[in-house]
């Protein structure tokens, strides 16, 4: 599998990574044994980057990864952890805490749950409005010096915050949503990262399954983030599934699946970008891996640009109350 480097100071990693959130949280039930088997299959296929958050399943996702890696060569995996999101006993969101003493506390718990002595990339999940980013990054930098963290990452922040963070300590990568129908990073955020030598780990490359080619209006969501996601509601969903049919027509011409084309498009936007695929099952992982050998031609890219131009998605990528707190969405 092709490898890429996350920024000028970050680690070497396979060209796609595995996002593990859905194995524990937010996308409905997942089968634990199958999730672990999927992690093993990903590592066997050459995937190195495993992405999680200490608040995914309130620590369950880290414990799952720790279980999957038990007995494996720890150096085969790059573990990326987001921290700082606060949740209540019913799973509700209650803000963020990125104070330096909280950073060190969160890390200590993550190391124990993961069963490791270090985390490869450590990043605040969102910008804490009450704590200067310099203080948060400075605390992670202290952990780098102590050997508990290898690289500093960021998540869903805008250009000004990125610059301030990078002035304190080198940043390996920014984790942010990027897909054929989520193009917001292209105007200001991606250029800032490239200027500073910061890579991108792109989540949501299939827009939470919406542009995977497998979603339908008949699918029940239940206790699932997509039940409140604007792009999955009513007329928005109709319009977005119509976009998927445009994508399907191009994929059929190329001879690939819808998901493979969507993943390959993100990978084709630059060698400084590593798409994260959120496969929870081995069959979905196998399909995603097919994107690693898919070289989109200039004609393919032109067809995709015409079929799904920036701004074509109906609905915002998060509910408005969540977007209001996202630094990456500020103009």
C-alpha cells in the first residue's frame, strides 16, 4: 500500500487510515468481535493509522483498540486520540475541557485503556473557547518531551487557530471532515495547512455512509447521529441521494464501487491528505481497500467535479447548535 507522511514533521502512514468511532458509538450497535476482526484485517492489509477519541463510547473504543492490539506488534499501529469532549451519563454532550491539567489527566486514562505507554498523535477534539490553544498545545508538548506522546495534532479548527498552535509546537496534522460533498476546507484551511507543512487526516469521506452507495431512505436510524444530521432529513436526503446516483453512474463507468470512487477522490486531492474510512465490518473494509489501487484519471476528476460541485449537498454537515461551536466553521 502507498504510504504518505503527515505533514513535514509527522509520522509515515499508509495512504488510508481506519476510523474506529462507529465500533463503539454514534452509529448504532456494532458487533465487538467483528470490530476487533476488522482492526486485525486492517493491520494485516497494511493500514497503520487507527483513529479514536477518549469519549467514543466513554472510553469503550479505546479499550476495544487496546484489546485488538494485545499480542500484536505495537509499532505496527499509529494510534491517534482526540480528547476534551465532555459527556453525561446518557451520552449527552456538555462542552469541552482543554486545560493543561485536564490534558494530562485525559492522557493518563487513555494510556491505561489502550494498554500502551505512548500515543502517536494526540489532539483536542474541538477548540475549548475558555482555554487559549497555546496553553493546550503547550501541555501536549510537555507530554511529547516526557515521551508519552509522539506528535501533536489538531481537529476541526480554522486557520488562525492553526497558526497559533503551530507557533507553539510543530503540528503533524489537522483532522477535519472532507469529502466530495464537504468541501469547506478548500478555501482557507487547506492552504493554511499546506503553507505550514501540516497534513490532513480526512474523516467523513463517505459523509457518514450517505455517499457510500449503500444508504437508502428505508434504513432505520434509531439512536444514531444520522437521525439528527441535517443531510439525512426529509427533502435534504432526497436531494443528496440524487447526488449519489450521479456518483454511481461515474463509478459504473470507471468500474469501481461508489464508496471506492469517493475515497479515491479524497486521496487524489494531495499526498498530504490521508482519508479515514469508518469500516466496522471486514466486508466494508475490503471494499474501502479497493480504493487504494484506484487511480482516477483527469477525465474522471473532471466528471466528478461537474457532477458534484462544491456546495451541491443539501443541508449542513452538523446540526446548527454544534456548528456554532466549531472553530473550523468561523469565517
